[in-house]
């Protein structure tokens, strides 16, 4: 966009949101060039609307000017979902962060997109309720972003992902219309499931301005166990054994030896440093159910190679175990300046062979790979440790990521379990969808967005990523959230 076009557009956008909330200053827009993935690209203009109506007007102005619009909530995307690769306007929701309604009788809440995931559960807690989807980033990520990616989390095993908890959306379409799909009562929905279509569409079909979600009572008891294993293969087999018993835990998370070292160094949660792997298991229910299932799970864990099974004795111990698990990605800063995280899925029974293959990749390439993941779902998160300041390492980890996703797809799985396709995996999507599949999806996209302006460059295959392309500002190297927090020197 040339300077004159930018000024003209900025003027129009400022008329809608007010001068302080639309800006194009090169220094200020630089703060919106990144998310939690290693990719970056500068927007031309950043807009911070206060209302749904303003969002719709902004989208319409951009459509008329044929300028791309990228929705950006907390920017914790690990797939480059918010990186404005084609420039244009970044829309962000810091001023749309209100819980609009808590409706206990109907088990619903209505929120604006900028509400932080954990803030909703905190607001519900005094009523004895919570919002179930709990990505490990829940202290930062927003419900708008969760809708964008169809976020999961540790408890998806029992409760499902975001789409299973959203009953309606208000959306600003590329045409500038504000429409509602679904609503308070999903059971009323007839016809096409447009809410289901929009959840997980990564900002490519419209901008979400209001969300109706299910809420549910807090479980009377949440029993959390940690089972200690000599290696990941034994732990993986135990996961299948637990599921075979017919018990469906709320969560089964796995951490390998390297992850345990990092987590323990960062959080002192009580993870055993000599373990080859641990499983974190949780069962929800009444005291009786939790006790009975907990005991059965502990027995299965022991029968399947656990050297020790510890039960959290109180809420403080339970919280400490979860704090360790949920802080695992940021704990990687203890091991390495940077990491590159993958998000593949494999059938649960393929976990042992998949983890062995990932181990072999690590041995062959010399890059350490940690595994901390949602084992119950077969949703692996290999974290490839590297140093972006070492020439060639970033390019190597991109190749390793590609290889890992290929092997997940070949195992009958998928190239994303919860982080979305975004920018990072738009080529990898070909491992699970044929050209015909992609064409059908593209037709749908064009119905919503005929000019391809909503978060362009995402989800669909495009130009391959070029890590050395000059879109990084001078002095900036790819980094990660953990590294960015610790290394101010990355910023110019
Ligand atoms: C340490 C760490 C742990 C994580 N753990 C998990 C986990 O356990 N499970 C999980 O699923 N993810 C996890 N993530 C990834 C990330 O937190 C999720 O993808 C989350 O849903 C993104 O929310 P956000 O508010 O940051 O959205 P953003 O990153 O801002 O946006 C994500 C996507 O949604 C789109 N979007 C944002 N807002 C809107 C809107 N209003 N309308 C339409 N589209 C929109 C964006 O364009 C983008 O494509 C983790 C990330 C980190 C850094």
C-alpha cells in the first residue's frame, strides 16, 4: 500500500473508531507483526474497535478499498494465524473484552471476542460453574481466538474442543454485514451448521464479534494422578490400556524426560527428575466416582509399567501439577533460546511408533526434541529446540517440522490437532486433503469472501515459507514466546 492510500484509508478508519484507535506509525504497528509462531510481517494499519458495529464498518471500508483484514486477538497463535502476510489492516479486540451475560438457568454465557479464556471461568466460579475448554495458554488467549482456531486443551479428551461449546456467533462478513448464526439455544438450530463452519475458520470467513458459549457446573471432585514411567513407549501403551478399561478420564497428558527437566526447573511442581516420562491423569465426578475411577486408573498404570503413581492430596497439589504442565512451553526457555512446536495428531495406538520415529529424527539431525502433549487424544506437540542466532538452524527446524507432520499424516492422523493451519502449515495441509477437497473449501471461502481479503495467505496452500525473506526488520530473528520474554535484545 503506498503512503497516500494508507493516509486515505487511515482517515476513513479513524472516522469510525476515533483517532487513537487506528494508527499506522511504523514503530507502533511493529508490535502487531508477530504472534507466538516464529513468523512476522508488518501490517499497514492497526485498528482497535470498541463495538461490533465498528468492526463491521471497518471490514466494509477495507472490502471497498480491497485491503486485507487480519483478525488478531491475544496473538498466542502457534501457527502464524495472525501474521498479516499480505499487509493491510490488523483488527484487534483489546477494547471488546466484556462478558456480556451469564445465564445460569440456560447454562450459557455471552462474551465479546477479547475476553480472556480464564477470565470467563473466574467470573463463573462464584456461581459454581466454568467454561470447559482450557488451552494451556488460557491465562492469555481469548475466546475470540479460541473460536478462530477451534482451540483444544488438556480436557478435550472427555469434553471436546471449542466447537462443542459454542452455540452461536455474531460475525462481521466481508460485505460489512453483521449476521448472527446459531444463538443461545443450539437445539433450535435447523439447516446448515454455520456456527460449526465458522468455528476454526481462522478468520478467513468473517470477524467474530460476539460468542454464545455453554457453561457447566464445576465437577464436585477433580482427582489428579501422576504416573511415573521409565520411557515414553511404556507410558504410551499405558494410555491405550486405560482407555480400553472403559474409563474415560477428563485428561491424559504426557511429558517426556526433557520436558520434565524443563518444567521442574521452572515450576518446582514435584515432577520426578529421574523419570523417562510421566502421565498426568484427571478424572471428574462425585467423590465416589472419582475415588473408584482414580483407583482403577492407578491400578492400570501400575500394571502397565508405572514405577509409581501419586495422587494429588489437595487442591494446592493438583494446581501445582497443572501449573507445571500448562507452563511447559514457556519452561522450554530453560533448555534452549528458541523452540519450534508442532501440533500433529495420530491414532492413539500409533503413539509409541510415532514417538520412536520423532526420536530417530532427533538423533539423525542432532536437534533435541521434547514431547509434552495431549496423549489421550493422540495430539502430539514435539518441540524442536534450536537457536535462531545460529545460521541455518531455523531452516533446519522448519524441515524437521515438515517431516514430523508428514509422519503424523502417514500414520493416519492429521497435521493439526488444535493450533490451526495458519500460515505455517498451509503447505502441509496437502498431506491430509486432496486438491479436490481444497477446491471445495475454497468455494465455501469465496461465498463468504469473494475477494479473498479475510486473513489472506492462511489455511490454503500458497507460496512456500521463506524464512530468510527480508520481512524481518533489521536485527530481528525468529523467536518464540519463551524466548521473546527473556531476550529483549531480539527487538531493535
Ligand atoms: C504457551 C502456549 C500454550 C498453548 N496451548 C494451547 C492448547 O493447549 N490448546 C490450543 O488449542 N492452543 C494452544 N495454544 C495456541 C493458542 O493459544 C490458541 O491457538 C488460541 O486459540 C489462540 O487464541 P488468541 O486469542 O491468542 O488468538 P490469536 O492468536 O490472536 O488468533 C488465532 C486465530 O484466530 C483468528 N481470530 C482471532 N480473533 C478472531 C475473531 N474475533 N474473529 C475471527 N477470527 C479471529 C486469527 O486471525 C487467527 O487465525 C498455545 C499457545 C501458547 C503460546
